[in-house]
């Protein structure tokens, strides 16, 4: 497919996202990285190219091009003109009402049901990784995603050997470095509902990163359920936010929950109420979650071999090279632990 690259609308350490148009006049989003550093983007492309669902951002193709005298690997994706779920929250005054939460949650759950049925664990569900398109919410950014070879089994040998995600949305078993399977996506979904309802972190009162991971990993506490939510909504959250992953409902069970019943107060064209021009939306940081995973942190230990949340965060902060404001949602980093002893990050 012939296409023309437009201006850059997002930039990471080595990856960029550009707006583009096809020879047929369609608008695309193109995520690009230098070919020699494209291992993780190629891995994302491999997973995304095998997916097809109205609740997952659409894969269009990949290409190798020359840009600014550099050979680039390009991942072409569906363009979501309304931005991310975080943008929707901001446009609505910092939180969403329950009908809208139900509306978007229904789309996310259907997307997770599809992903899990194909053996894919997303590993980083959160508002910034949910895009809003013409036909609703779509799961995006598969930079942390992995396939479970035998979805019916949970032995460690049958999983890819890494832990990834955003700390505030991590399930207890993930924070402990134990496993990251389908139930971890369900926990993150519950945290995303709280994010929609409050506009902030599911753990808003924790000001120190090690305290956050200790609380998630080792306490018996749960994120606080927003008081204004209905009993149906709180029951849905209860099914997601169970510390024992075996007790969490599956996506297939959740799609039948009464909280996701269609609500007449949600307009079919809700997005039109807050639409901006494509260029202005993208310039406002919709693609700020852009993958920076190609930037390695060189150190001698992987995440799973560290003994405590405090050690995990100490290592992360030492390697980040900058001060991180852990109280702001948009400053959370996504961490990965892989077999090559590198911790890598994306915003």
C-alpha cells in the first residue's frame, strides 16, 4: 500500500508517531523506529497483525522506509480521531458519569474477551492505552502484550518470561513478580474504571512509589471504590478487584454483568460532543503513551530477581536518569522485565 507520511504527532526516546494518508485518501497513524532498534516494535506488529476486532485498534500494515536519511520500521494503524480515554476524561471535567463509564467499560471488556480467547494478555490496560474511535473504545498499544501458548494452563514455563505494565494498575501477583496472565488484565480493568470515575490513580493517597508496590503486593487492601457509583457498578468492580487472581471473574463472565446493560442515556454519537480537529487532538498529546521500549537500562538484575517492591523502585529510579513525579498519572512509567536482563520503559 502506498502512503505519505505527514507531520510527527508524538515522539518517544527512539519511536515517533506520524499522521499519514494512504493513496486512497485514508488517514493513518504510523509508529516508526529506526530499523536497527525495532525489535520491540516488530514484536508489537506481530501480535497486532494477528488481531481483528472492533474493540481493538486496527492493524493496517508495516513497511520499511527511509526518513531523514535513516532506515525506519513503520507500523501502520487505525487513526482514532477522538484521542484516548484519558483525553475523554479531561474533556468531561476530570471524571466520567456512570452511563459513560458503563459504555466504555463494555467495549473494553468485549475487547479483553476477544484478546483472551486468542491467547493474548495485554499487560498494560489503562486509560491512556484505550483509544476512542468513531465506533467506540478500542484497546491499543500492544508493546507489553504477550501470548500464552496454552491459555488453559498457568505454569510458569508456559509464559513468556517478563513482567510489564504500569505500577498503579498492576495486579498483586504482578507486583510480586509471580505471574501475569489473563486475570491481571481484569484487575487493570477495575483500576481503569476507578480512573474513569475519579480522573486519577486508583491509589491516590500513596505518595511514594515503594509504598505503592508494597501496598499492592503485600497488603490485603483494595483500591477505594468511588462512593457515587451504583451498587451494580460496585459489584462489577468487586468482581475485577479480587486479590486472588483465581477469584476474579473472566472477561467472558463480565460481559454478562448487569452493569454493562445498554443504557439509553448514552448517546450513540457521544464522541461528537467533544470532538476537535484531527490535528489539534493529536497535537495535544493523545499519542503520549508512545512506546519508548527500545531504550535499554543497563544493570545486572532483572525485575523478577529483586526481593522487594522497594528494591524494584530503587532500581527503576536509579536507572531512569530523571526525577519522576509519581503522583501524576501521565508520569507513570511502564516497566518490562525480559530474559535479556534489561528493564525498558514507555510512558
